[in-house]
């Protein structure tokens, strides 16, 4: 009996071993079955242009290793980008520096599942720069050029990370604070003031900076409050410099990152506070409200305010 039992055990072990070998040869283990990020994209028809772009940029080896998160634009997203840029797919794929900069702007150097997204806060991709994700009828990404993309599918698992599909190609910022403000009509007096104070170069530096930017209406109100003309204000460089630098924080602070009811130190040196209603209280106990937040630039962020704040 023992002899028969032992023979059966040996035969079963041999059969099991053969089955295991066959499964491994066919890629049947969990580790072998899960594709890496590049393979996942290759197996997803709506990511075929992304795969072409990754290959053209020479990024396939990079995206096949490490631990990454990729926000993957669909074919429709790339088609829309070509129309937006007024170019062809062939021209885009041939521009390796641009392609590399754009593609790496979609990659995070860690695995971030949908449940772990830091909503409203700055997210730094491997290329540098930043973007944010907010929950608004789904998940929306605001890129460096203040364009909005929707995440259409989340948590596609790969052996080296996770992929989220998006409906618009993200683009990194291409304008600094001064250029961004200059392109917005409501900041025309602020732009004049920055130039008159000789602060253009400062606000074009690497930063990052956060600018609490008074609107034209805010400046008009200040002129009435001080009883001076715009020409008088712009001619007083000392006062102008103190006032303007009081609106600049030497760090990037998005709306979701504002430390409420805490003294915030400015480039000018004095502080102000912001409450949970986004009301700013300056050194003279005057108040101003943030009326538009998170205008992104290449060297920081702009928040529009409805009243000029003043240091002592």
C-alpha cells in the first residue's frame, strides 16, 4: 500500500510540475500576465497615437520600468491637439524636443491611483512644471496653460504603475507671470504698475511666485481711496514698489494650499492673512477678496483680487 501511495504522489507531483512549467511558458503567472505601461498602451486601440509618439520620442524604455503614473491622451485627444496647434501628426512626431517635453509632462514618478489624487494641489510631473486635478463632474486636469482635460478612465493597472486616460493632451506652461498678466485685459493697470516700478525682470525670474493681482477695478478704487491720479501713483516708484511686492509671495501657493488664518510673508517683508472665505486682511485691517484663483504660469500662479492691499 505504501509503495502504491508513494508512486501516486510522485506521479501527481510530476504532473503538477509539468502544468506549472506549461503555465509559466504561456505567461500564466500573475507577474508575467500583467503588461508594463508601454505594453498596456499597445494593447489599447484608442492609445495607438500615444504609442507612436512614445516610440518617436525614444521614451518606450523609460515608460517600461520604474514606478510611474501616466495620464494617457486618447487618439481623439491627439487629433484635437493637431487642430489646436495647426500641425500634422507627422510634423509633431518629427519634433522630438517638443514631443519629449509634452509626453513627460503626462508622467509622474510614482504610482497615484484615483483615490490618492491630491485634489486641487500642485502635481509635479517628471518634466518639471505642475498641473492640478479637481473633482468637478468627474476629474478635471488644469494644465500649465490653463487648459482643462477630463480624466475619462482611471486605474488601468500595469506592472510598473497605473494609467489614467484623458480626453485632451496636456501642455506645460509657456508664459511667465508678466506675459500671462499682459494677455489678460483686467490686469492692464497692474502690468503698467509693474513696469513703472521696474519689477518686470523680478516677476520673470524662475520663482516660483504667487501673485495676488489687483484687477483694474481694484486699482481704480485705490486711486479714489488715496485721492491720487494713476499718473501720480505710477510716478511714485518707492510707494509703488512697496505696494506691489506686498502682493507677491515667494512660493507657489494654489487655492487649495492656502494656509487659512496664518500670517503669510510677502516679498515686501510684511504679512497678511487669508480666511476660509478667501478674504485677505492686510496690515491696515483692510480687506480684499480673491475673485479668481489659480491662473497658472511657468514661474508660479496668479490669484485675482478685488482690492489693492496695503502694507503699513
